[in-house]
C-alpha cells in the first residue's frame, strides 16, 4: 500500500469529489404502486422501489458508489490502481462505471454464464471481463488477479454491509420510508428483498431496528443458494451449488450477510422467479430482471398470508434491474428450457391470480411462497 503522500492525498480528494458530484447529479429512485387483484388489492398495497433508474441501471449502483467511497477514504486506491471485483454482473457494471469516473482500470471476474448484455455493458464502460467456470471460483481468482497486477480487490461480498451507512444518509431504507410517508399505510408491514452480498438486507434490517419501526424484513432466496440454510441453522459454513438467478443467491454464506436482522426467509423456485418476472413485466408494461421476479413472488406470498389473517397494510419490495439485460437468457424460452426449468405451473398460477385474486403455489399451497 502506498504512503499517503501529498500527491496521493490530492488524488483521493479529487476522486471522492467526482463520486460525490455524480451522486449529486442523480435523483432518487421511484416508488411504484403495483395494483393487485381481488381482496389483496383492497386490503394490501404493493410497492416496487425502482432501482433500475440509476445511471448504471440497477440496485448495485448504490453499492458500487459506497464501495468506491469506502476504498478511497481508507486509502486503498491510488492513481493507476487496477480495481478487481468478483461479481455475477450488475455490481461489475456499476463498478466499471465508477472506475472510469475516477480514471482507474477495472477487471470483473465472473462466471461464463453471465448474460451477454451485462458483459457488453462492462466493456462499454471500459472494463475487462475475466471468466471462470463456477460461482465458487470467483473469489480466489479475483484476489489472485489483484495481487498479480498490484491492484485492489474490491471484495463486495465482505465490505457491502459496512460500506453503507445503515443509520441514514439517503440509504435505500431511509428513501423508502420518506417516499411512503403519505401513503394510506405509510409504515410497511413487510419489506421483501433478496440477497446477493447481503448488504441491502443488512442495511434495511439495521435501519428498521434503529428507527424502531414495526416493519418486518423477509429475505427471498433462490434455489442453490446457501443463505437460507445458513440463516435457519445460524451457521456461516453452509454451502450450495450456487444460484441460477443472476445477482442473488450465493454458493456460500457471504461475510456481509447479517442473519440477525432478518425476520423470515423463504425459498423461491427458479421457475417462480422467471414466471413472475415475465408476469410483472406484462403487468407494468416494461421488462424487469429475474431477481425482481424472486422478490415479487415472495411478496405475493406474504400478501396472501396477510389477507388470510385479515390484515391490512403495505408491502415494499425492489425492482432490482431492467429486463433489457436478459433478452438472451431469462426471456429466451429455449435458454430457459435448456436449464430444465418448466415455467408452466407458475405461469398458470399467476394467470389464475389475475382472474381470482388468489395465488395458489403449485408446490406449497395457497398463499405461501
């Protein structure tokens, strides 16, 4: 690590100014109401926090900004540093943007299955992509590359939960509650998110406790992810094969995953995530990504439970990114079929939900995700 010389300090000051100026130019993200059919629509309001409108098009823009500020203010970056990240795509897109903003080279380590659209975006921002075969390889390979070139491994999976100020400072949780203030149920009954690093759930969960809100936090976990087992058993050693839903779910319990702030977790089948992604896109008149499908399927399950219990209130979840990044994958029927995923039962359940207002899970029964 270089000595903090006057030149190094001046470079850090300028880099921080550029990142902060970029934030100043960016407006807050929108909060959309999603009309629901039947009894649910009369008693419960569903909201989507639209993170796709960030300059780099996803929720990970917030994380990348925080990670760069954290690394800069710790003195970990200097003029000419190569920034290296292990990523499933969206974080790498956003980090490539910020690396270009401060004039640093960037390398993303990711699996070969990452969507072509994300790879093209990383390269468009000036980043390079380095591919591995399995999700579990990204960590050591990113660390090796950073050491080999004398660069810095950003390590989102370790630093996501500590790089963001969870008490406020315009984080996503504070933004949600400010935007909900004039709604008919201004304090949500539930906030529903999925976990990639675990940073977003940690930020929201800590904020809920800090502000003493009655809101509960549900984390939706895709197939193959280790987070659910780790949370249920309260261990950090759980492992899984890895998720097929880009951006969420991990083959291990990441250091940034804070289980103590979570009220409940649920497993969401990949077919449910993809079918709900497509259903929601048609309902909203715009395409959304697969992790948004995961979130909304879990949110509909919670809403079903609320309706069954005679509860009224609101549920907030996240629109993580646009479906434009997944035209060659999750919106391609042949690609989905090649994974052995059958959307038919979940697509039928959602079509019935449109008609009846009752969501029947093909596996678990009425109202559960």
